[in-house]
């Protein structure tokens, strides 16, 4: 019960990592508001949790009025807001040449402006309550480029800096802000994004994930609930001296040299023999 007595807002709470977070936060004693664009998904999650532990708020984080309403609903439900988890995100692909400018703006508005809006609305309440913890769900793609993902990678990299800026500006008021950088996570959104690769590779989605993770030290993708434990830690008082960090939860992906991984996939061994 590390979050007993705490009140949290989790955006993107209707699926994937957000749903796993909501379930884990409630299990750890928190009262939770989950937000998202699809009310039916939010209701489905809420029905699976103990009565009185969760409230829903449908809305779009890229709209300031919706972000403010999410925070207001959270405060009305729990009397305060101790934790904000910015998890809502979208991931359409495209290069700087092929990407439709409208799609570029949608990605940045959801993945970067959305967290800006929710933080803008939540931080004054946190300060009034003596402090709080903000957890921004970024991505390994914020520090490692993905082909054809110009908007997504750029937005997540910006979210890392926004995290540090908020930590710097509001640390004196007791507000901590950290980013979590997942690698491949087996979610509905990721499976949808990789579906076209399955056809191109002549395999199914399991085959795509197997190839995708073949060079990772842990050799597998993460499940959504494997991200939730780290977020519970960052939301709890156990992490009260941790702020402005960007914590990788990527199965070791960030340490892999793609050149060496490509050679290893052929069965070759790196390194010259000594003479």
C-alpha cells in the first residue's frame, strides 16, 4: 500500500500502459482518475476496479479545457491531486518529407502539448497541497531514433526536456517530475503499429516481436504491468529525493550497437583473432 492516501490522474487510462497503471495504483491504495478519448474504454476499466477507487473523465489532452477538466474531476473526486501520470500518446509514422503537417501537429499536440497542459493545470494544486509527483511516459525513441517516426521521436525528446524544466522550476515547491522511457511494450497500440511489418516479413505479430527483440539483453518485449511498478515507485514517498530523471525501462535496448546486432543476427561473431 505504498500509495495509500494519494490521489492520481492517469491520462490514456483506457488501454495499454494506462490501464495497467490504474490497476496497480489502486492496488497500492491510491484513488485514481483515468482519462482518455473513449468513454466506453474508461468505463470498462472502471468496472474492473473496486467501487469508489476510480473515477473517469473523457477528454482530449491536446485541448486545454479538457486537460483542466481532468484535473478538476480528480481534485473533486479525491480532494487533492498528488500524482499526475502523462501517459496519453499517439504514434503515426512519417519522415520529415512524407509526414502530413496536420499529422505532425496532432502528434506534438497530444504527446508534448498535452503533458504541458495537464502539468499547467495540476501543478498549482500540488503546490497548494505541499507537493506532488509528475511522471511523464516518454519512450526509448526519445533518445534513439526510429525510422519513419520523425514526429513521435521529436515529441518524446521534447517531453524529456519539459520534464527536466518542470523539475527545476517547481522542485523548491515540493513538486517532483520524472520521465519513464519504455522500450518495446506489448500493447494494442504497438501491435497496431507493427501490423504492416508482419505482412512485409511474412509472419504474424509474434514473429515481428521476436525479431524486434532478438538483440535485446532480455530478448523480449515488456508487458504493460512491468512499467507500472516503476511508476508506483516514482509516485511514492520512496522516491522523494528523485527528480529530473529519465529512467529507461527498455530491456537493455539502449546499450545495443545496431551494427553488432546486425552481424550477430547472421550468426557471425564480432572481434578479430589475436595473432
